[in-house]
């Protein structure tokens, strides 16, 4: 079911927005609808990412709580990350 969104702007803002929309071959309603759909899609992406991140954090804590987590020294972690970064940087140079 579609819903209606209403908001108020001054006449000059509405007039200028209509001119811009018309110059692009669309109505002001079309432009507002596209903006609203785009905002909703960005929110969906944010919510999906937040859910994924929460799952990753919970999995890490579960691993820690079960005693299956592996720890390493800071310098070793830095070295491993540099190796990974170099592989990514050099993957197209082959």
C-alpha cells in the first residue's frame, strides 16, 4: 500500500524545485519520490551492515567464551596484516 508524505516549503522554493525537476523531464513529485526511495535504500544498507557487524561481534565473543580464540603479539599481527595488504596490492600485477 502506498502512503502519502506531505511537507511545507515556501513558494519560491517550490517554484525553483519544480523548474529544476521539469528541466530534467520529471515532476516535483517524481523527484521527491526518488529522493525518498534513495534515502530508504541507504537506511536498508545501514541496517543490513549493522546486523552483519553485530553477528560478527557476537561470533567473536562466542569464540572467546568457548576458549577457541587465538591471540598473538601485536608485532606478529602487524606483520601478518602487511603480508595480506601486499597480496591485495599486488594481485593485479601478475
